[in-house]
């Protein structure tokens, strides 16, 4: 419930701190005393439209603070958690209105957007009057209200879950259908790509490995040519070894004739031959190490050309070709099994759709049944409110082709104010006074089913007589047995039914004799005696008579 209301510098209110209680609380006072200011302040705090004109004259800002005591199971706790807002102790909403039109909002001292403020505020307080925006008048809320009345909340949640499951199945089937259609358009290319890449059989890192091998072989090719030339010079056709060997043999045959003369030359040539042989052995070893196979180099170059050509063709790097091949193979496999996959997904769509349809149809039957009960319950409240010739109609329109997460029903509250007239939407057909009484009857029936814990009624008794006002008071009292009710009223019959009575009055901040003396709105809780006097004033007007006080006593006694 709303435990406290604090206002600073809003219109005529300089400073106001109210502690509020359970049950029915009425706010009374002379016209112009500032009752509507209180409601404007509460509306501002709950996310209503800001206006710099609300700030008290001469001040730079005004402020409204609402403090709520909530049960542990109240939906606001989940909303706070979803918004990552603190949730310890009382819930405190604050709205600051700047004189330049800007506003700031906070919940539990954490800054929030106006949208968050409105969402959470709507779960805490409902404002009902003749001209303000009311949730119960908005057709968008009527289906939820009917579900709450009929105890269909769990069924509605289940229908929403089945709807989302159906939508997911439809999206998966459509995505598969789109993929298959795209694959079918490119089927020839995909098959060619699979054949080509399968034959090519690229491997990760293959291009770099082949490039290194090619570079090494080309380097070896150049070295091998030089080694071959040197080897030919040492041991080939142009080698001096045969000539030197023949010369040594001739000199050795002459050695007996001139030993001392020939021996040094023979030894020198033998050393040269040994050196050439050593050089030949080194050259042959080097040539063996510089292994070069022209056919191998040609094979490597052809492989590199094939890899790089495929990379350009498929817009990928050579290292990514295995991934590209796997993707095309998967596309081809998907294309080959398309009928089975699509059939399975479409079967899932049909199954989810059937489950949703059955649940939505059951929910629709429940709504039609609940609508009849709701109409009867609201209808029973209308005669005492002098709407005995009127009818309340919960119009449930079912259209399976217009299915959605809330089922396939559109729900709207209609009324017929007189027999023989055409029924129509609640907001369009009922006059201001009738609308307020219709809403009160509906609220009495729905009070413990989906209602906010605090209801505020703004002069819903305007323009009605004593009997109707008393009926309104009785119903407000019944409402207050289940939720907290605050009511701004001019009807003494309503005021007499209250558990708590607040008097709103203007007070001067300076000498009242001064024409321009500033005034402020004050609110005082009435005692039993002062309450009797206020109800007598409401009955009699400016001059309170003994008869008025006696009538006030009768009203208070009857209310007790």
C-alpha cells in the first residue's frame, strides 16, 4: 500500500508530509482548496507528464515522494529485479520537477527512466476519475483483466509459451527452406565445387610447405649447375687427370736414367693428382647433397598453381580451401537430404501450431465463460448506482486467423446505458458520471483479481444524488476491505464511510488581510469531532446548522 506521501513546492503546496493507512481514506475540502493538486502530484510521481508550471511560484524545483509497503509476492519486486534496482525495505519513488520543464526520477534512490517509472508505478497505484487516463478504459488491458477475473492467468501464460514455441519452429523451418532454395539455385555450381575441391584435396599449410620446397629446389638448381661444371673440369672430358697420369708414367720410365732429376716432378704431379681426386670426391658429395629433380620441381609448381587458382576462384586463401570444401560438401549433403529435413521441421511446425491452437481454443472457451460471469457480477452492482436500466457487456471476439501470444481473442468492455439503444465501447457510450459508476462497479468486482494495491478515485460521485452517493460509498468501503482506497469526494455519504478522513484547506503564509498574501495547501487528519463538523459542512454549506450536525451523526452511525 501507499504508506507515505511527501510533497515539496508543487503549485500551492509548500511542504506536505502525509502518513497514509489501510482501508478507505477520503479527502474533502472546499472547492479550490487543492485536492486536485494532490492527485496531480501523485500522477507526476507515477510517471505522468511533467510541467514546469507545477513548480511553486518563486522556486526552482518541486518534488514528490511516494513510499510503499509491499508484500513479498507483489509483481513490483520482479520488475525491480529485471531493472537491476535495489529492493530492500520500503519502495521509494521520487520525481523532481524543475521549473524549466525538465524532470528527474528515481526508485530506491537509483535514477530511472520515465518509462520504467510508469511501468512499476502502474503496478502500485490506479488512478480513477472522470477525465484522466485510466487503465481500465484502455481496451488493451481488458483481456488481462478478464483473464485475472476468470483465474485464467496460468492458461494465458501457457498459451504465450506455446505461441513463442510455434513461432520459433516456423522461423527454423523458413530458414531451412530459404537455405535449401538458395542451395537448389546453385546446385550445379556446388556439385562442381565439391568435385573440383575433392580432386584437389587441399591441406592446411600445404601452400607454405610447397613454396619453401620450391625455393629450396630452385636454389639447389643453380648450385647443382656450378657443381656439375666443376666436376666436369676435375673428372670429366676436360679433366687434366689423364694427361697428368700419362706424363707421370713416362717420367717414371725415365727415372732410372735420371733419378734425381725426375723424382721431384713425379712427386709434385702425384700430389696434384691426389688433390684432384680429393676435389672430385668433395664435388660428387656436394652434388649428391644438392639433390635436384626437375620433374619434382615441375610437379610442385603445378600443385602451387592449382591451389592458388582455386583460392582465387573461391575467394579464399589456399589455407582456407579445406574449410571451403567442407562447406560445399555440407551444402551438397543438405541439398541431398533436403526433403527429409524440411519435412521434419514442417512436422514440428504443425505439431507446435496444433498445440497452440488447442490451448488457445481452451483459453477462448474459458474467456467466454468468464465474460458471462463478469457481466452478471457487474450487472448486480449497477442498480444501486442508479444504472438499473444499463447493461455491462464483455465483448469477446474470437478470430483464429488473428492469433497471437495472448490467444486469438479480442476483449473489450462495452455498455448499453438504456434498453433499446445500441451498445458500444465503454469510453464512447458512457457519460462522465456514468463512466465513473461503471468503472466503480467493475473495480468492485475485480478488486482482488489483478488490481493494484492502491486505488485513487477522483470525485467519482460528482453529479449524483444522495442515494447514489451512498451506494458509491458502500462500494468504496467494500473495495477498501481488500485494497487501499483513497477518494477525493464532495459527497458526505461517501465521506461518512471512510476509515480515515483528511481535510484539505488553504492557509495564508502572511497577513490574510493582504491581497497578495501567498497561500499554501494544508492537509490535516480529522478526529471524530472535527470529522463530524466537516461532514455537517458538506451537508449544509457555508453555515453549519444543528440539523446538519444531526444529519452528519446519522450518516456516521449508519456507516458504522
